[in-house]
C-alpha cells in the first residue's frame, strides 16, 4: 500500500468516520483536487483522484523510459495487482476470474459474443447508455433477440417482472440488469433470487455493478451472478479505462468459449506458437485480449488501495449520514421530491425535475458541480465533502427552483 495512505489510515484510526478527522487525516491525500472552492457533487460520475495517482502513473512511464521492452515484467505484475484488488472488493475467490477491460460495455460484448447461436436477452429500460446502446445494436443487427422490462410508475425496477419474463414466453439465455440503477440510484433488491430463478431455467445472469462496487458491500459469491461488470471511473477513483468483467466458476465449468480475445489469451503468449486451433489459458486468462493499455492499472491503484483500506462498510455508513443531512438541507430549502439517503439507494440523491438536464449548467454558474440523467438531477457527495458544502448546494438549488423555470417532483 502507498505509504501516505497507510499513514493516514493509521492516524485516522477505527470507528465511524467523522468530518473533522476526515479533513485532518484524509483530505491531505487529495490536496490537488481540493484546492478549488467549487462544490463537487459529481462523485457518482467521475471520482476525485488521490495525489498518489500521479506518482503511480510516473512509475509506469519510468519503467518504459528506463527498461523499454523489459518494462512488461512490472506492467504485468501491476495487472495482477489490479485483478487482486478488484477480487478483494467484490469477494471473488480468485483473481484470475477478474478480466481487465477498458469499459463495462466491453465486458458485456465479451459475454454476448461468447454465447452460442442467437441469444435471447432480457434487460431493463434502466440500464446505462453504453449497455443500452450495445443491446439495441445487437438486436438491430439480429445478433440477439431482446426483451425489455419497463419500470413501475415510480421509475423503479423489481425482479418479479424479470423472473416472469424468464419463466414464460420464449424464456432467455441471458438477463442483464444493474445492481444500482444509474438514473435514480435505486438498489435492485434480492438479485440472489433472480439468479436462482435464472439458473433453474438455464439462463445466465449478468449484473452491472458499476454503481455498487465501492458504494455497498458486493459479494459475487453470494450474488451468484454468472457475470459481473464494473469499473473504477466513479467511486473507486481510478479514472476511465480501468474496468473489469468477472466470470463465476460455473461459466468456466460450462465450457464457455470466448470470441473476443487477443494474443494475451494464448496459453504461452510470449512463446509465439501458432497452432491452427488456438491453445488458450485456462480460466479468466483465456478471455484476455490483445496488447492492453497498461497505464490504467497504475491509474486505478491508489483509488483501489484507498477504498480497501477505508472499508466499503465504513464509507457507506458515512455516505448515508451525509446524504441524510443533504436531504434535510434540501427540505429546508423547499426541495422535497428526493430519492436516496437510505438502504434502498446508492451513493447519490436523485431529484426528479421536468427540466433536470438544464440544472447542472445553472448550478455550475454558482460553482456547484453535479449532473443530470433524463429527468433526474443527481447529487453525490463523497467522504471529502464538508457539511458547509452540502448546505450551500441545497440553498442554491432551492433558490434556483424558486426563481424558475423548473418544477420539482413531476
């Protein structure tokens, strides 16, 4: 672990997080992104990086400068370290079941292309745009049969309609569903029961855990999904490109054969043997692709170390405290139609507005950064966010809503 992170954790001590202690011991690890007076509430979109990230990248490039081709020894060690850290966060028994990807969408395509024939796929209307557009394109090109599950009147999703679709009609070969919905932050409950229902019908389950990993405890063994996709862009503070696909043991036992591969999937990639029938690594290494973007593993290092050292349960408890405080300040400012801040939602508050997409620009003019997706304005503090920043954001949003245009709670 990075020495500065280790020292900060030692000085912080155990127990529930408190703002004063976080500001004293943890905030100095983020001095480069905390030098602005801007209130940053877009941590659900792009997580704030540690100062150490710059040093980690410098280590990767120094190896390139100093060792040239021999830099691969260190780079591949860092790939293994990346996989080990992700495995620890998601409860995977073995790191080689975690396959590095450059996006969650790449992980989805790997699964779709590994399934035989023309797979029947069930998914929800709540999936993130990259997952949504990939599924639609595969369906448009007749590579899959696609069935959508619609939200309820509140915009939420439950597993019962998904299970019903699996059990009736044409059934399904694959179900694709998020653990935490990206628009509203809703946690989809009881995915284990969905996994059981899928497996009874011979259906595989892919869970998009991008908004769950680092936010709530994720245990892929307990989840029993066949595949899990996610990445470090948001809550893991690792930036773009550091993503993963997890494949459960049953995927390998069933003889799933990858199509999206490259020379790193060879059983001896540096032996340069070229048999007519490729001989691939066993397990997850057989799903590796061509020459990878090695810098992403270094880029993600400090954020993963930080999250593992802090502990997801500890971060979650503090997040709920902050979100509940923000809900209260919003209510004081006249903003009441708010989702989040409870055990049924992830790391951000979602406010339904008729013109939600206009509000990020209006708030940015007031030095408050957030974002919107569809009709949902999303506000996400992280452990670095101070209470005075939450109060300020709530007051400004309330003022903007009162001044119009904008209607809360449509």
